[in-house]
């Protein structure tokens, strides 16, 4: 059991910290604890259960530094049905510290005169935002793209309302003409243009626990053929769209990855399977390529000599390039073993040729001492940080796993965040701060209220000046004894922030610290190797309390930094101003102690590195 109390309360200081001359504190906008971007109004009506009315938040960062986000909002629009549903768009111009509504994006039917897209009257769910890193055809570098799932009417919803106007949905419905659309913006997400349809499906046929159950009357063959969860990247001067596909495929070409669509796709009995596939586009008037399989899953026997691929329902693709020149794909999978699997390929268009039909368990990836296996609770997210490291999270843990080498064979280290687990949670690297912005939603019960929340976490090596902090009395510096994560994970649940000889750490970053200013003038000391705070271990600032590495989990810092007349500084406890950060002897763990009356154990020199 962890010794530290995570529900600690940090007091408020009345005065801002006095800063040492020449010291530049990290003073960027900073939101380490969850804040609300959008709350489902009390008594809101949704097209499905309120517990999943607000889900699937995603974000991307523009070259200007602006963050743009979108998410599914399935409140009933003014039409009274799914017709006219839009995707909300939000922006943050302060690195994710605050967010403002930027508008919404309509369905293709209202943004194009092409009669072939008139049936797509709802811009529904699964937004994925991506900034072009280069020109692709007529689309220029820096263009913001959004791919989303669009549809026609939710016929199950209208059926139920026609029979009982007071009916309230408790799950998903049955939308017709489900497809994936591509949009673009060249003005920071303020206005959007519809580009084209990436790929098409058929009837939704229920989902999220209602697959094949919530069937509309018009869906006479009880079809379940939607497409879901787009993911974009550029490779070989083409835009690549990965997606989850519930169309019925009888097999695939093992030499090319090309899939074989069941000739009776629109009428035959479904296996309720799903494959991961991709298509490519050159950014011109040419159409998207034919579908190529990435993960086909298990093969289901449909009887009468027919089989369908897609057993285990691989979906929710994330693809990143690794530091050893490979490409890693993570995805949800329920065909045996972990709920998340992965594949590694030499290029991002050839996952079909490696890892077999289902890939490997995510738990097979190596982890550092003290870290648990990578979470396998579905809805995986995998991103690449600015320095090449990789970061991963999944739906049943609030933690993040970081691959410090960025290699496909690298070791992963578990780190805490201030967010709880959530099936619908996203990570976005902010290149200006070097931190990771978290967007969070929970797939809750049918009557739960929904919200989109946001915040950020420091995973180390973030922007701003780092300092070596030297103790006057001992000449030693503050370090972590080599620990690179929260002390309950990497140091056996023992406080680890201590004095050590300068230069003795094998990983020099463990002895370097941001002095991160908070809004109330207090400060947190954030370690370069991990982004963890030098925190009061129990959360209670009493005499003798030890200091340990812990996720920065408060809007206020544990200390205020005060400059003395001789230019040295001391760190005074915010919660208990009669106590100070103390290094009592060479090699000793740091503690909170009363004044040492000038002995120097509480005096520190900050040296920029």
C-alpha cells in the first residue's frame, strides 16, 4: 500500500515568492490538475445514453502553438433527431491551460453540393485531428485536418420515439450510411472545408454493448457494417487513413493485404467482427485507394463453407515511428490475451505482413523495475514526444508508460498522472512546453452525466531552464538516487529525494530541476528525468516529513522560494510556514525541519544548466 496520501490539501500563501537574482523560473501557463472543458447540462437529452453522450476527445497542435480539440457531443440537435448533428471545436492558445469554443463542423450534406454526400446528414463521432507536416497534393503544409465518423439518420432512435415519445435511450442506436469524412482548415480551426469521403460502411446496428440488438425497422437484414475511429498520418507523400471496419470480409490477400468483401455484405448474417485497415490518398482529385488490411483478427466460421475475418474486433489504431526506424501500431483487441495488442513493421503500410493475424500482447513489452505491464484496458493511445520518447496509455488506468529510448525494443516506465482511468482519454504533445496535454472523458452508465476534462502532465525534459540545486552545508546537490519515476513505482514506495555528490548520478537528469512557478507564487521542483515533483511524501507538512518523487498533483506548489540577503535561497513549506526543505547531512534524504539557525542545511544555490 502506498505510504503517501494522494488526497493532500496544500495551503494558500499570501505573498508571491521572492526570486533570486538571475534565476528564471518556469512560468509558462500550467494546468497539472483536471479542469472542465465542457459539462453535459443537467437534464440534457441525448441520442444515446447520457453516460457516453460526450466521448472521444482528440486534439492537435498547430505550428502557431494553438491546440485545437474536438469530441463527440450527442445531445439531440434542434431537428429532434440525429439529422444536423455537428462536432464541436475548441481552441487553447495558452498550451492547454484554458479552452474556448471555436465553433462546430457540419455534416457533408451541408458543406458540399455533391449529391453523393447528401445522405451524410450527421457529423457524429470519433474526430481525429492532424496537422500536415508537408504538402500533400493540393493540401499545404500546416493545414489542419479532421477525419470523423458521419452518418445519416439514427433510425432506431426515431423508431423508439415514434412508439413512445417519452422513451429515453440507454445505449447506442442504429444509424444508416455510416462513413468517414475528411475536412480541412487553414485558419486555425475557425472555418472548415469538406474534402471527401475516406471510406464507407452501412448500418450501425447498435454498438457499445448493443451490437446486433438495437436494430432499426428499416435495417431489414439486421446489418452491422459501420466504420469507426480514423487515424491520420503522412507517409511517402500520401495521406494515410487507418480505421476500424465492420464490413464483412471473407479473407485477404496474404501477399498484398488487399481484402475480399463478402458479395452479400449488405444482406448476409454478420459475425460482428471488425478489422483494422487503411487507405491512402495523394491529395488531388483522385479517389482514396482500395482498402488494405492491417490487422485481420481471428477467422469466424459462418457456416455453409463461408468464413469472415475480424474475430476479436481489432480497432482504435495508433501508429508512430520509433527511434530505430520501425513503425509501431497499437490497437484494441479482444481475440485472446490482452485487450490491447501491438505490431511492429518496417513501414506503416505493411502491418498486414507482420505479427500474424492478431499481433502481440501489449504486456509482452519490457518494463523497468517497479513498473507494472503496460495497461491493456482497451482504447490505447500511443504518441511520440518531441525528443523521440514514446508515451502510451489505455482505458483502465490513469497512468502513462514512457519509452525513454523511443525504440521498438525499448523499456517502458510507468508514471502517474492526476487523471483517473477513462475509456475515452487522449494524449497530445505540446511542443512549446514539452509537456503532454490530457483530454479525458468517461464511458459511464446509461444515466451518468458526462464531461470533457483537460489538464497536463510533465514527463520530464520539458521546456525551460533546469537547475542544479546545491546545499550550502554539505556541498551536495538534490537528486533522486537515480529514480526516474514516482517513488512508489521506482523506489519501492520509499521517499527518494535526497542529497548526493554532484556528478554522481549515472543519469545526470535525475539531479536537475525546474523551479516551476504556480499561480499563487508558490513553486514546485520538477525533476528533469521524470517531471515528478519533489513532494511531501505523506502530503502532511509536519516536522520530519520526508520528500519523495510524485506526480505534480496540485494547483499550488509545496514551497515558496525566498531569497536571503547573501543571495542563497530557502524553500519554505506552504502548508506549514515554520518548516523548511532541509538536507541534514551528506547523502541524507530531504525532510521538512524547523529553522536550522543559519547552519546552512536549509540554504541552497541554484545553478542553471
